[in-house]
C-alpha cells in the first residue's frame, strides 16, 4: 500500500511532527513498506489458529499481599531513616498524574 505525500503529511500532523520534504519522503516510503507488509500478512490463512498474546510460556506471577508486622526496633530504624515523618508515618511528596 503506497501512501501519497498528502497522506504522510496528515499522519505527521496528527503525530504533531514537523517534517521536511526529505523526511516526508523517507518516512513515507518506510511507512508504505510497513503497510505493504501488513497487507501481505493479511493473506496468510489463519483458520483454526488459536489467538495468543505470547508464545514463550511465561506466566504472570501474582501473590496475595501479606501484612508482615515489624518489631518495634525495625519500625524505629526505618522511621529514623526517613527525611520527614508525620503521625508516625513517612511523609512523601504528593504525586498527581
């Protein structure tokens, strides 16, 4: 699938990229090659092939959170290392996302 210059410029604008004419040609050719390869992959017969997310056999390892009580000396040692404490808890900066 070949993309024209107008299509490449539109994609660049959507990605908020300012590309020179040379970059438009270079990236346009590369993107067209990728899309052509995807078209080629669409021709593969996948009837009867079960979808999969990964093939390495790796599994997510989850465990239940367990509360482990510290003795008084361990707790005091940890709190003494904190730069700031409030109400017997380590005070950290607020993180907003």
